[in-house]
C-alpha cells in the first residue's frame, strides 16, 4: 500500500491548527494531611503564642488512710506548665506581565488568578513541611525572621532500641532532636509499639500514624512478612466474578494502645536529608492535642505596580500549638 500520487496529506500541509486541549493538569501533589488532620487551634493574638498544660500527680501505690483520720496535710499541687511557639511568616510572590495577561492561553481564563491559586497551593505545602520539621523555634529580631517550631521539637516520646546516640529535644519547642550521630534502623512493630506505648502511658490517645511514601510501604511490608514483627494477617474473601486482587495497603493499625489511622504524607518525601529527613520519620499523633494557630490566615495582597506586570503576595502568619506534647511520639532515622 502507498499513498496516492499527488494526494494532499498532513505531512506536507501548511496551516493545520494545533490540537491543544483546554485542560491544564496539576501534576505535583498538593495534599497536606497533617494540617488537615490536626485542624485549627485557638486564634493567635500575638507573635508569641502561649498555652498551658496541666499535669497530674503520679499514681501512688501507697495511698492508704486510717479510718476516721483527720485530713490535715494537703497534697502538693501540680503546677501548670506554660508552653509557647512563635508565629512564622511564610509567603509566595508572583508576577504576571501585561503581555501574558493579554495572550490567549489554552485552559486558563485568567492567568493572574491562576497564578494566585498556584502560589497558595505551594504555600500550604511549605507550611506542611515546616510544621512537621525537626526545627526549634526562633524568636526573631529586626534582622532575623521568626521561625515556628515543628512538632518534633515538642516530642520526647520514642522507642530508644538501638538509638542510644540520639539527643532528645527539650519537648518545649526550644530545642530540636540531635540525630547527627544516629545509625539508621529498619522499621519494625517492636519500635512502633515502643513509641506508641510511651505516648499512651503519658496520657495520649494517638489516633494517627503519619508516614512518608517510603515508610508507608515499609509499614505495609510488616504485615506481609511475619519475620518483621509478627503482625496479624487479615484476609478478605471477595464474592466477585473478577480476578482476585492483591491487597498490600494497610489503612488502619490496631495497636495494643488503640486504633490509629495510617496516612501517607506525600510532602514528607520532599525532605530526604540523611538521618534527619521527613522521608525517614514516622509520627504518632494524638490529633486532638495539636492544631495550627493563625495570627493571619492565608491571604493575598496586590503589590505596588512598578512596571508592565502585576505583582502579588500570598502570605500566612501561623504557628503550631501542641496542647499536650507527651501525647505524641516519633521515630527518626528509619532506613
């Protein structure tokens, strides 16, 4: 078969219009599971955001009283603990030229509005990583930006098996964990159970296990390989004419200390720093004991026009409030 002689064909034709759909796909992940899971805390009114924690006296096994005894001496009152974090300012700047606004772009009705939306998505992703980071707060000054502490700086609970070189943070946001001398270790149910136990005995009711994609796969493998911790196998029978499905996902962890939703945080994959990256971290969170506090919620400002372009800034001023630091736990440097 051959093309008919002198037939007009597409290979030589001039003027064929391009075939470009009016759909623009956003390819990078925009989910922020941690911010969504913990929700909002009390609105900030100052750049230094403070809250109080009320501890209880340790349980006593010698609390026996005489019959008819006269109550004279009061038990020591437990002082409230005052904790704080600083509000950080995060922003994204955008600019669209006058020409860009004038041309016809496939799938975009208003380039300026589209750029504002994209910068807001990028900003929220930055906030997700910041709030999960092993970072201590910084008070800031006229020449130094304020930094809010990430949740790791409020956590002291973990499983220390094989991790004796770690230096634990103060649990008040003022110091981060020092993991520089840490040797990575594989995830196991032993260390997961050890970490969730520490949070539980301190009064926490963890309900979320937050993992990077890498660690989510490692966690799922624990249930597929009995040699990795002896997780109970759960099998389903499908009454379907279709072929059987291979199911490796684990969405819920029924631990000895309660049931936790298992969630993948795609933003944690962006930080792959050796022994100190979110990609190698697992957070065990009591979502009722943490929240994001906003001094200024996410907002967009039009900036002064200095040329043939429209400039804008998307900004948020926020901090992390960890109501009960001991209610959470973390595992770092997971291989």
